[in-house]
C-alpha cells in the first residue's frame, strides 16, 4: 500500500502552486532587498506585496507584520521582546500549562532572569478558566501568552474573551496561532490581539518562514542585532522566496477553507464510525465543540503509544503522539498530563491524527481500519 500521512499538525507538504511561486523568485529575483539598485528593488517589491497580502488577511496594516524564520522565533520575539520592553512596569507573566515548548521554554528562560510566571491549569477539555485568569491577573502583569488552538488536542481557547478582558489592562496579549492559522478565520480587529505568531509550513507553505503580527503601539525590545531590516525589528537579510511562498500559502488557505473544514469533519466521523464498528474502546480527547477541525486526539486504553506508533508506521500509516522521545523512551504528553493529571492513562495511551488537504476519503478509511486492527491486536495480546 501507499503510505498514508496523517501527521499534518506536525508539518504539511508544500503546495505545488507555492513551490512554483518560490522557484520563479529563485530564478528571476536574485537581488538583496536592502540594495538600492533595480535587482534589490524588485526583491523589495515582492516582500512588500506579500506583507500587504498577509496584513489584509488578518485585518491589519502591512507595517504591523514582521517576517521571521518561523513560529518559534515569532514566539520568542513576542515574549522576550515584551518582557524586556515592559520590565519597568512589572515582571509578572501569565501563560498556560499546555503551550507549545516554544512558549514554555521561553517563559522558563525568563524565570531565570527574575520574571515571575503563572502557568494556568486547563480542564479535561483542554480549556482555561476565565475566572482563573482573572484571579491570576495582577497590577504588575505585563504579558499574557495563550495559544489560539492546541497543537495536540485541537481545543480552542476563549481568545476573544481574553482579548477583551485585557483591553482595560496594561498587559500585552500574545497568542501562538501556529496551529490555528489557516484552519479558522482570525481577525485582529474583531478580536483585539496585540501579538500573534504563525508559521508557513503548517499551511502547505515552506519551512523556515513565518511572521509576528505586532499591534500598532506595542513596543518590543530587539534582541537580534545587525542590519535595519523589517523596520529595525529583526536584523538579517530577508528570505524572499520563503516570504513569497508564505503569502501564496495564506491565499490558498483562504480559498477553500470552508470545503476543507467540511472534508475534515467527514474524515473525523469516518474514523469514529470505524472505531465503533470494530468494537475497540476509545475516547476522543479535547473539547467536543470548539476544536481545530484538522486535529483529532484519541485515547486507546491499554494500547502502549510507543508500540502503537511503531506498528502503524510499519503498516504505512503516519500519526504521532504528543509525547517527546527522550533517551529512547516515551515521556507523557505535557498537554494530556495537564488535562487529566500527571499519571493519567490518557497521557501514555493517546495518539494524534491530523488531516491535510491532499488526503482522500479512501485513504482515511483505509488508515482507520489499520488503526482499529492495530489497537485491537495490542489490547488483546
């Protein structure tokens, strides 16, 4: 059988139209966008055209977009930049226990520098409590960083409520939208977010390129020094083909958003029907209503996740767990541990299945049958 890729939340295949655009740039636009000659000006035009497109999609102005090397750099720029620029107003930061490590590790780094970080709990659906956030919010809180949609279980946070709560507070609101961007509509005017991170490779764009949206008036300390690119906010020669590829991926993600959402929901139901028909015991992790449509996290009691992942890989099905492989052993998912408890079975017996635009219904059905059989073999042997 042909291998079936069900790990699009990790990264997506590049769209042929994105690749075509990038190749054209590589072949026809060799100039450095900081150069004043026509070759440089041509490259600069491509960057600014792409910036305009991205800004329009978010409902903002192009000057509020800073291109980065991806989501991790955008998260670091937002969190460290805010902390350093506002440390005279306080050193208190709020985030959650289920953030991506790009946020968690950055907050841990700031703790070594004297900043105080509160990590919000989530319920068993992977969602924070607004009351808990209000209780943790202090006069000296300078930053709240809460992801839009979780990369492991897909649960969507009450971002609009958080943004409006913080409108009357000094704290800057950052959201890691890496997994959500391109899967749901995001408008930073309708939802007054101050800082937003994304990366192109989650939406069938190239790896190594992303952006940080910075609301007008929000100040960030610059910690990468060199040239004056990106309005002096991020030094380094811009990745022109990558930026063009990102913009093309953004356009494509919006063209068929409704159709893809409907298709992913059908895929999800197909898998659930197969699991039900097979008689295996399972539970879907995450919020039952507010979730990213392309992510499905499933708990299979008694099925060792490491063995299951290996078994599925050998059978030609690529899925993942939220777990990290350390020294040859699988550690429990920090997201599922936060949701269900440190020693909960869910954190050791769950897999993440994630859909993409090129998947067919036949592939999903075949993968579902393989997953069901593999689980049944593991729990009955």
